[in-house]
C-alpha cells in the first residue's frame, strides 16, 4: 500500500502576501488542512518541529486536535529534535495524542536539523555529556522515550504511598505506539542503525553525504540498506519507510505567479556543505501535472518507499494548499501506485 500525506513546516510571518500572519493562524490552519486532506482521501498529516523560529514548535496540541477532528488519517511529526525533549514528559504527551486519535500517531524523531539558536537545547536544560555529541544526546533521549512508551517501569515507587518499591511506568500508555516510531536519517549508515533499533525510517529531501549519483538513487540505496539491516536484525513486523518531496503542480494563473518562474526552487539536485559536511539536496517537482507524474514515477526512492510526504507552502493558506493536494491526488499520485482512501475508514 502506498500512502501519501502532507508535511507542513508551519511558518508564519506578519508580511504582505502571507495568509499565515500569526502563530494562531499557523496552528489553526494546520488543523483545517488536515481535515481537508482527509476529505480528499490522503493518508496523513505531518508537521515539522523547530525551536526559536516562527514555525510549529510544540506538536502534540495540534496533533491532538487533528486526531479529535478526523477519523482516518495518520498524524505525525517529521521530525522532533530529541535534544530538546524531556523523554518521560514527551512519552506522556505522545501517548495522550495517540489515544485521542485512536492509535494513528506516527512519530518521527531524530537529532534534528540546523537551527537558528546557538546551543538551543542547552537553554532547555539539556547538555551533552563531556566527550559526547549532540547526536549522542538525541539518541539517549530517544532510548529513554522508547523505553517509557513500551510500558517499562521508569522510577521506583514511594513505599509510603504504594506499599511497594516496584518501578512505576509512565501513564497513560497507548498500546502499539512503540512500533510507530520513526527515525529521521540523513545517511546510509544511520539508516542501518535505525533498522537495528527497530524503528521505521524517515528520510527527507536532504542527505548529509554525496556519492555523485542523483539524489533519488542515493536515497534508494539508503532505503535498501535499511531494509537489509532490518531483515538481518530479525524483526517480525514489516518496516515502513517514508520520503519527502516538494511537488508543486502548475494548473492556474495563481500557480504560475507563485511558482512559474521557480524562483529559489531547484530544478536539479544541489550539492553543498551543511555544518561542514558535504550534502546532497533533492530537486523540487514543479510544472504541469502530467510531466510531474512521469518524473515522480521515475524517482527510485519514491517508488521504494511506502509513504510519500508532500511539503506544502503553508503560508499560502488552507484553500490554496487543499486545491494543490487535490490536484496531486487526482492527476499525479496515481502514477506512483497510490489510490485514495475511503473517507472515514480508519487506517489498517
């Protein structure tokens, strides 16, 4: 089964032309777009998480609201920077959001992406141990979080209160959530580590390595290595893989005004340095729907992934983005083997 969802960065800017002027706009519009996406027949509503920026930062309130207003679509993140998280409090929030949605939470977590804040996680009270890295901090928080949502005891009980010194798990618990955690991987090596840990793979439009091959081929190799490592680890359940793409069909004069000249949207892969590491950025798909359909069907990583997340220009508002998603659903997505879900039917 091929699934398609949207991915919103949740930007807001009090600037002329922006239809998302405030944080309230960004939050409410994210919820409204999720409702519209379910009506269109899409499979998921995902949000990015950034701190110290005019973007969505605390995902569980809007995800819980989406879960309460929808019946079928998956809700999730792509991704939460685990350096900033209190693992046990996050476990409580995630379980609550999952219970509200009826078990539809697909939670992407990771080390996170470059950010505007200097040592931002330290301002939240989290420091890497001496000799360790930010990645180590994120993985340790992820380990504690995953232990907590699995139902393990986390802290000893106060014998005076409980009569027992048994370890207490966090509450609430949401059955099955532990199998719906994804790791945002930026390299082939971390994809293999993700499989070894038993997490699903989430890969975006950026890989922090380059071998000279097109982005789709490099990402397809990442997916292949993930699945090989998953099989070798002997996990019984089937792994899931998502990739992200920027897909902007042009079917109206309004579309042409925004994207006809492409602007900063890359027509080809871009290679450059990110945090001192050579990285490859995937292209954007912009143009007539039939052309995009053919190009997207030729994208090896899109073919190999079971889930495609479509980044949306959220500052253009709900109405514009809903029309864009409907165009993709009707005229582009069938080329990659996707079929619309039945409205109101829960995800299997």
